[in-house]
């Protein structure tokens, strides 16, 4: 009998995997649920299910703190967003895989199993990490057996696997966001019904009063809200709560998956939108024009690496080195106004600000305007010559 550690979320795919591994792969199954900030029921349920199905052992691994500081904050410092998606699910996968590999080694298992289908991105993300850290076998029962969701449900019923109560959608939640897929949302002409959301109010239900919020950053990461200092996990959760209350952070996009499929994705990412918006505002006053331009490029590349599951790619670490250096000056306060789905930056300040109110002011005389005339005169020299020579007519 092969000893297998299964990354277990308690959802349909991974619940079905337990029985498949036992029946079709003759495996002894150890389940593990990695806590990356999903709601408490999503931590408790896997333990109950594992107990009910009688797996040989079940582990709950708390990785919230590490997820916040080593993953979310790095993504925030890079303003990582892929095609409009702040990479919540994508960011957690490598960490989950790392924890599962560590456990499999500790348990002396010979294989790791995951519940990914063959159509999604997560199979790439999990397997990239597992292969870079071990030589363990990888078993993907849902992909192997080419199962549909309906077939999975029938199989689950036939083996008495307890399923989450009539969940319509496929949902993945962690500290950085909530992803909602499947059912009627697969039709891109259909507006997501209100019931699909749980982290964000609709604009109708959001408070009539606007809220003004100040977020303090140190070295590119948030440390306080309205002067109240908070640890990373807490500050991210608070940003989710406050921005969600004001109906900020709903995203509905068509996304390009790794294999090339276009998929319709809905996300609730209130904290991510709030923090990325504030972070960018602070970068605007602290970084130079050249740095900001280069940051755009870093951000795009960094986001693709995360989306594609290449967390262990050396380029990611190289980019972190330059980001770490630049972010030393991204320190200060950003004031934001939240109101019925609207998010506006209304103030920013930093001890490293390159903004000189005195010099830019219309009232300033110290920067002598006459000195600039020479800089202006030959400024568009090539464009002037081109227009005179090539466009005579
Ligand atoms: N499309 C996103 C990604 O690949 C989210 C997938 C979320 N999964 C889910 N079962 N809802 O990162």
C-alpha cells in the first residue's frame, strides 16, 4: 500500500479524491488542510469529513502568518495583478504545496495527491512546487479519470461522502481574496447573482455615509489603519472587512488560463484593491519617473510568474531583490475615501516624498522660469525636423 498525502480542502474534488485513492489506487490516505485564511468552517469541515471518511490521519497546518508576510506582502509590493485579477488563489498554491511536501517527507509518504482537474491552473502550480522540492510521485485522480463535476457528485453520493451543503459554485477563499466559478457563471452573458458574493456588500447595501481611512505603510507594506498598528494577518483582514462593507473589490473578468482556455472569473478582493490602490499612490510620490516606469514592467512579469505557478523561478527572487531595495522609501500615509463602490485616494505623505509643493507652486519664484526656456526650445527637435522635411505638402 502506498502512503499518500492529499492536499485536502473539504470541497467536492478533494473529498472524492480520498475514496478514489483508497479504491482505485490502493493507497493509505493522510489528509492535510493548509490554513491560508479561509473562513473557520473551511478549516473545521475538512477535519470532520476526514474523520467521517476515516482517513488514516488528518492535519491542519496554520500558514496564515507566512502567507501574509512572505506571499501577500511580496505581491503587494510588486502591485501584482494578472489581467485584472489580484492573484489570490494563485498566490496561495505554492505555499500549500510547500507545506504538503514537508508533511509528506515527515510522514515518509511516497506520493502526494491533489484534486485539480486537467483544465485549470492549479495543477501547474502544485506540481511545479512539488517537483522542485522532492522526487515524490504525484497523483491527480480527477484528472486521471477525466471526471466531470456531475460524475464526481454521483460518485460522492454512492460512497456516502459528505459534501458542502448544495454549493452551486466552485469557491476558493484565502486571506487575499475569494474566487467564484462554475454553474451559471460559466455563461459570460449572465450577470452574477447577488448570492454569489459574501465578502462584499452590493452598492445598495453599502453605508450611505462615506468613510475616510488612513493606511500607514513602512517599506511598502501596511502597518496601521487610522494609526492603530496591526499585525499582517489582522491588517489584511481589516482591509477586507472595511472595503467589503463599502462594496469595493468585486471583479468580473474573462481570464486567460495557462493552457490557453479563456474562463469567466468572479472575484471578491476588497482588501487587495484597497491596499494596491494605496500602495501605488505612495509609490507615485516616493519613486522617480524611471523607477515607476520600470515598476510597471516588474509588476507585469512578477504577476505572470505568480499566475503561472513559477514561485520557485529564480527570476522571482531576482525581482524581489530589486523590489526590496526600491520599497525602502515606500513609507508614509495614504488617505482614502470609500463610498458605495467608489475608492478614491484623497491624500498622501511620506518622509521620502519627491514632491515639492514649494517648487511646483504657481506662486514660487525661486525656480526661475526663464531658465527653462532653453530646455524647451530644442525639446521636440526631431519631431520638428520630421514635420518640416517629410510633410512639406
Ligand atoms: N482563476 C483563478 C486562478 O486560476 C481562480 C481559480 C479559483 N478556483 C476555484 N475553484 N474557484 O487562480
